[in-house]
């Protein structure tokens, strides 16, 4: 399922670029590019311009950059580069879009997130019929369930560096020049600021790989298709946070980010809740669960392709500069993001190594990653535990078992509402507390999580079935507040390094989401239903001290951090 916390390395540059004649000469070839790049990340952030001139608004028909011009032999004068940027009222700037246009894009992206979470979890309800149909063991069926979060966790580390490069250079050429006659690709061609190709390709590949699952004749096909589906889904879904940042000023992002988080969480409950009765129908079962997922994903993909537009300011400006070069034949037109972009090798190195470096050297990242990963593992563990408990203890049918997962949706809604109160506390105390003001909800949610697990453990078979359902709702509410607080805290504490910190915890979280279902049946069989749930609660209780320690000692811990010192120097420089 998609986490709201794993964002790619996308930097919104709506307000910082400007158009003027400059004495600074950018790198003109790939060989000198590394030497000319600034060494520290904060040097990549140009100061906000006091003036700007809008670029052309003509249709974009080319995507070649300044390096292409240099390679073709064009001479670019050192003192005569023309930077393309924004007017403050430029309608092409996503910050200046109308409210309806912004929210249409936001809602479509959030629906895509919900669909990915829905389909990732709904698969679990068809396990029994799939085992009979494909003649496979329970262990292999659970592997098919778990490979989706595995692919979801691994993909951003590898694919994030390709996002900006492919969006500006590779994909437009591949889609619009190499294969212009294929209808699947030509529908992506818009007269102005087309859909982000990373979204479109992610949605298309994700949708297509439901076909091998639906038509597969062996479990190996299903496992591989689920893994590739996870890879594809993560590429698009993890861009949503960056899209929100592209469209809304920081003071206005609270509501769209809360909706995004709710979609990611609620979809995990809606999938099993609605697919239980499909599995119960002997004429439908697991293959029709996959067909329904294919239809839903396909409709969502069409909405993404037809109704959304590119939101990254750097990409839009790059296309404007390319259009201006093609229109005038003047290679001097360019945008700063093209000149400042690091080489692909450097981007891949940073994307692969920095999250792991933060994970193993930063106590805050390590502690939060362990905490939220365990909570996420419990969430995926319940996909296997709930059918065991409610079918064997209370005699529920598979359709009735699915209804229990509506508790995840209710818990997500409660967490969504509680986040408004958390935001009030944050606004009130951020001046004195700093990033730790993000942790008020986590202090409570971290305690509610194990309490709900204990209620689920010791009401099984002893009370009405609503007893364990209430316990699960409290547990899920705690999980929602934990990962939402983790995302917000790491983003505030690590600022420009936030994407790496969030990638680290997302990798851990999805790896545990992959691992926990693999041993759920064995755990509940060996310890018994109550004691297996009790063990989960005890581990959650031990980890509940994490936000309390950081709430009171977070500033001291960050003061000893290498990255925190670098960020402090950057803030001092900005002042």
C-alpha cells in the first residue's frame, strides 16, 4: 500500500527562477557538469528573485536542453544566457492555478493512492480460492500477497533519480517521437503542459499487470506480476506528496496532505471490506477480484491521463525554454533547473546511499523507522490475522470477515479529524518546540496502539464480536497517527534531506509489511490467537516511548547530528 511518507527527490522551483541576462555560465557539456555543480545541497537553491519576466506560453513541441545545444555545436555566450522564469501572476505557474483546477488534480492523485491501497489489500481476500485453483501452498499464496509491498518499498530508491530526467528528456522523446502512431501514447499528447509522464506510465503499467494475475495459470506468474505491480504503483503514488507541494503554499497544505494520508490508509480497509463477498460467491472468487481491480485501476488511469496536467514548475519552465529555442533558433534560452541538474550517476548514488546512511547514522531516523515499520507490519499482519480469528472463533463467513475491515476506514476517519487538532497545537507551539510540535498526536496514538492490540487479544471468544472489533479500531487509529506524525516530523526536522529520511523509513516500513504476513499463520498457530496478539501489543508498548523521548530530548539529539549542523549553517546563511 502506498505510504504518504515516501516522496521522490522533486524540488518545486515555482518562485525562485527568473529571466534575465546573467554573467554566470552554466555547464555546457556532460563531461564538465560534475565539476561545475555546487557541492552543497543548499547551494542548489537560488535566492528568490525580486523581479521576473514570463516565458512564452506557446505550445511545447520540443524538449532538448542546453546540453543538447552545446553538443550540436551551438556557441552559448558566457555573458548572454537568457533565463526563462515566472511572472508573479503567470497563469502557467501551478501556484497560480484556480482553486478548482488545483483540487481536481489533487483529488485524482489521492483517488489513485486510494486505488493502489485498495487493490494491494483486496488481494488477500481471494487467498483460499486461489490456492485451490492454482494448486499452491498457503506459504506461496502469502508470498504473492507480500511481494506487492516489497516492490512498493524498493522502487522509489532506484527510480526516483529518473523522474526529472525522464520527464524532461527521455520519456517525451520515447512517447512522442519514437512511437507517435501508437494510440496508447498519442493520447498523452496535450497542447499545453501535458500530464506528468511518470504518473501516466506508472498507472498504465500498474493496470496492465493485473492481466497476468487474472489470467495466470500458476502461482509464479501471480507472484511476479504482483511484484512488478508494486514497483509501478509506487512510482506514481509516491509522487502525490510532491504534487501537493507543487500546487499549494506550505500554509495551505494541511488539508490536501491529510486527505492523501487518509486515502492511503482507508484504501487498505476498503479493499478487503468490499471483496469478501466476491470471494464468497463461487462464480466469482479470486479471479473476479482481480478483474474488478483491473477495471478500477483502468478507469483511474484514464482520469490521470485525461484530466491532470504537469505540476512541476521546473519541468514546465524547461519545456518553455525548449519551445523558445525551437521557435527562435536561439540556444541561449534555458531554465536554471536544467543548468543545475546533477548527472544521472550522481542522482542514483545519492538516492541509493543517502537514505541508508541516514538510517544507520541518525538516531532519530532509525528510531522512527523502527517504530513506524513495526506498526505497519502489524497492519499487514492483520490482513492474515483477522480471517483466522473471526472465522475460527466467531464462525464468520469470508464475506462477514471482510466487513471487519471497515474498522480501518473508521479509524482513518477518526485520525483525519484528530489531525486538525494536532495542527492547531503545532501552530501554537512550533515557535518554542520546533519540529517536536508535530508529535502531540503521536504521544497519544503511540499509547492507543498497544492498548487496542491488548483489547483485541483478550476479548477474543470472551465477549461479543464487537469487543475485538473495537480493539482493532483503536489499534488502527494509533497506527494512523504514528505514520502521519512520522512523516511530518521527519519532513520538518530534515528539510532538504527530508526525502532521503522518508525514503529510509518507507523502505523499512514496506520490508516489514512484506515480512510480517509470512509468519502470521505460524505465529498464531504456535502461540494461540490471544497470546500472539498480546506479544504484538507488548512490542508496541515498548516502542511507544519513542515519541516521548524525542518530544523532550529531540533538540539535544539533533544538535549532535551532522545533518542538523549542516541545516543550521544553511539557516544562518539564509538569514
